[in-house]
C-alpha cells in the first residue's frame, strides 16, 4: 500500500468545541469527531484542501507552513511570491514596492514568478498541441487537485499535465542565479514560496513526479501580511523599475482562467472550487469531455486568490489583481523560441510519471471487501440516513463503514441506541 | 460464488437529464470501495455511463443491475422504450439517431454502443421494436 502521506494541517484538540463544521465540509470524508474533538481519522483520504481551515471558527486547524525563524539554516533566502500576494494589497502598491518590502522583512532577494508563468504557459501549449493520449489533459499546478486525482481518480493520473509548476521553475532558476551571484552552494540558498494555501507545503515535502521539490519552504501570506504591510509603508514609493519584474500575464495566474488564455478557447475551460472540480473529474472518468484538450482545475474558488492562507476576500482580491494587471507590462516575459528549445531539452517536464495512490478499499481481498460491503449495507438499512453527525461520522454511510472496519460501535448511533 | 457476489439496482427515468449519470457515478463508487482494479473501474464507468445516457435519451424508463464478484463485473440494462430497429446498424461507429436536442448536449456522435462494446469483455444486446432494449455486458477482472 502507499507510503505515509505528508500533510500540511494539524488539529489542536484543546481548542475544539466539537461543532462538526470541518467534518461536514471535508470533501473526502476524512474527519471524525470522537469524544467531542475533531481529528483527521483517515490520513490517506486528506487532500490538504484547507476547507476545514476555512470553516473552523475556533482556530483548531493549524496549517503547517514555515515561520521566518525556521529559515535561519539558509545563508541566502530568496522569496518567491505567489501572484496572489500582490492581490492582498491595493493595486497602487506595485510588485517593485512589495519586493523592496520583502527585503526589509528578512529576505535576501526576491524572484518574480512571471517569467516562469509565461514559460510554463508556452510549454503547456506545446505539450497540449502534441499530446495524443486520452483527452482531456488536467492541469497539475494545484497540489490539492493532484492529490485528489491520485486518491479518488487513480486512473486519471495519466491525464495529468506532466509539466512543472511556475513555482518550481522559479525556485530552480532562483537557486542557479543566486549560486552564480554569491558562489554559495545551492543547499545554502533557500527558495521560499510565499503561499496562499497549505497545499503547496505538501508539494514541497513530497513533490509528485519528482525526487524532490526545488522549493525549500513555504511561508503563509497570512502570517507575513502584518509585517509586510508595515514594511510597505516604510519603503513608500520606490523608483519604478519594472525590469525583470512581474508581468500582466504572470499575475493572471493568481485567479481563474489565467493559464489557458492562450490555448484554443473552444477546447479548454477552467473549473474552480473543490465540489465543481470533483463533478468535472467524475465526468472525465466516465469518458465525457473527450472533446476538450485541456482543463485547468483549481481547488479554491476564484483560484489561488481564494486560498485559505490569504487575507483579502477572494472576489475583491481578483478585482485588485485585474486592476494591477493594467499597470504592468503585458508579457510574456520570455521569448517563445528559447522556451521551446528548453522544452525540447526536457527542462519543464517532471522526472517521472505521476503515480496513483488509491484509497484503501474495505479490504485488500475483494471477496472480503464484498462481504464487508454487504455488512455495511445491512447496517445502513437500519440507520435513519439523515446524516445527523451525532455519531461523529459525516454520514450514515461513513458511520456504517466505520463500524464494519471496527473503528466505531453500533451504540455511537443515537437511533440504534433507542 | 453467490456469497462472494454483491449486487445493486438502479432505476432510471427517461429524459431526466438532471439526474442523468448518477447511477454510473454510484457504480464507480462501489467498485472503488471494493478495491477493483482501476482500469476495470474506468472501463465500467465508461460503459455504464454510455448505457445510462442511452437509456435517459431514448427510453421511457429502465433499470441498471450491477453484479460484482471477485472475477467479473456484470451490468444488465433493461429499458421500456422504442427499441432499436436495426442493431447491426446501431453498432456502427458514427451511426446515430440523436435529435438536435441531444446533439446540443454533446451526444449523438454515434459512439455510444461501440464504446460500450469496446470497454466490455462480453457484450450482448437484444431489442424488440416498440418494446425496449436489453443490454448485458461483462468486464473481467484482469489480474
């Protein structure tokens, strides 16, 4: 069976009031409430989507991103901001100012993501146009979507786009650049993503399709925001120097539809929000949507600006990003020929194919699994099927499965006890 | 063998496009929970979805009956409806009697039945014009 997954969330039981919001929202039914405290019971199921963080009002679920103090092992710390970072500020605050402010906050340098975004867009176009396998291809830049496919749609891993994300390309470029500039070995150069969600942390700890991630750490935008805002005020207006800085096309990656803009519109679309992504993947698995060549999938509504470690409302953030975009050079920041040459050399491709990590079935032996499913269905027929949650499972069906698997007892159900 | 077999029955209503596809989603869920080989799950998902959509589009009502044992997945689909006049013709790729309404929704490429057959290890179809259609497919669990 699959090895232990890395996760980017921790439940602090002492703060939990047992309200069950996280259990009800969890899209993979991984959470259970036992003795009034919520916890992830099924680690293999958790896809690090952060939905539980968004609904918890008690601060129980703690994202396991890095703190600035954790980064002291690096002699040179390069910040790589998610484009969602800029959308947290008023559009008048240009990326150049935020770069300067980040240097005030303890980073030695900043690598802008736009160049990599534009390169990856081009690489994706080439890959999609030359692809002859089963359609549609599914974007792999959102780690939650990747994990969702690995866990719930194992057969679709072959349709995941095997192209590295802009954050990975940027980290690789930043390390090479800083190593050349400073003479430091790359392991002393920390490539640190400023992240809108905890899921990116997972892809750093364990990057699918790669031996390891080029990124070393991820700091939450929400953790950094207060210090960064103060630094922005201190830095004030700097001379406008957009050289090597963000472009409109790069910043567009923070919100919906940023990527496939340059792909033929009639053969691609964008889907966001986990429930919608699940519906689309269901359709793909059934062989529908074969006429589409590429689907851009985001776990968060509105894309990365909707991540649970951001500060601004995602819709306002999107509006701000659009305004900011108007003030930036159009892009792309790279020339197509050089990207194509690098693409042919394999620079944008993942090292190995993505592997499925299907959920553990009711039993590893199909005959026994059939027996357990019958037992589950027999129990389920005695349950009220109102999914009240009082037993600590998100649905009567999940409860029946827990009982059959020996993880819960009949008497946990109020109705069976009557 | 029967103790090692599980079955499930799904009722489907013709023209009910809102719920169309739910039975095949449930079927897929059952197979995954049983730990059926992902390739078999996908073939069943595609075949059952095509069969379900055929039923929704053409028939008045019908049922899908799933049976799973450690060796095979069997699906029997029966409907009350207009039936198929010429099965050989209906089995040809690209042949379709879809209405403009169905084509609007992305169906009617004439790939439904051929696609079901391609994804099955055993495929039987019979039909009585004016009465209905009966489809039986089996997918073997490749080891």
